[in-house]
C-alpha cells in the first residue's frame, strides 16, 4: 500500500467512524426528541381526554339539572291542577246541596256579610223560586245580634248561587263565584297544606 492509499484509508476510516458517531448521536437525539414528543403528545391527549371527560360530565350535570327542574315544574303543575279541581268541586258541591242544607249556608253567609242596617238580598232566579217557608225566620234570627235587617228582593241576578246584598246603591256580591275568587289564594294555600305537607 502506498502512502497515498494509506492516507486515503485513514481518512475513510476516520470519516466512517465520524459518520457512525454522527449517526449514533443523531439516532440518540432523534430517540430523545421522539420520546419527548410522545410524552408531550400523551400529555396533550390526557388533557384533551380529561377536558372531554369534564365537558361530558358538565353536560350530564346540566342535563340532569334541567331534567330535575322540568320534573319539579311538572309536579307543581299537577299539584296546582289538583288544587284547582278540588276548589272547583267544593264550589259546585254548594250548588247541589239539598234545599235545607243549602239555605242554611245562605243564612250563615248573609249573617256573616250583612251590615248593621237595612238592606235587600237578591238571589238567582233558581234560588228565589225555591226559598223554603222558614227562610225568613231563620234569617231574621241570624241577623238579630248584628242589628241588621235584610228583605228578599223580587229582583233576581244571573249568579251561580249565593246572594247579592244591596244597601241603597251599594252592592256586595256574595255569589259563590265571587266568594271563591276572593278567597282563591287562601283556599289554595289551605288545600295545599292539607294535601302536600
């Protein structure tokens, strides 16, 4: 081997060795970069997964909350309808009482509502035509302690039941519809208390 060949051989050997070392260092660096990239990718994937899981959990919580709210609304609506039905049935039951019981209620209503002065009672045509014979005596007895005096008018009104009291030009509507409407909130609270507490 000549000197030149020897030098070329040494250069090739050194180059080969340097190339191997460079390739080895590059492979090591690439492995480190790949490992770091995998680590970062795994962290990102975990973050996305956790974020997705948190998002799913948040959506589920909101859906459950909305369902609970809707359930409470439905229950409240059903309770309100039931209360309205009970109050309406109570009002209707007054109108279908037997004559004696019905006019006992009317006497109590007149006594409770009467002012201590002279006035008139106006009934519906139906009630006016079915006044019992002892109605005037019972009414007079009930009004005595209040110093009130009420006469039944020949005039009638289109009311569902109950009566209208008239003092001069002033009228007090004591029909069942008006009384139940005026007492609706109190009756609703009372029925609610009896049924649901």
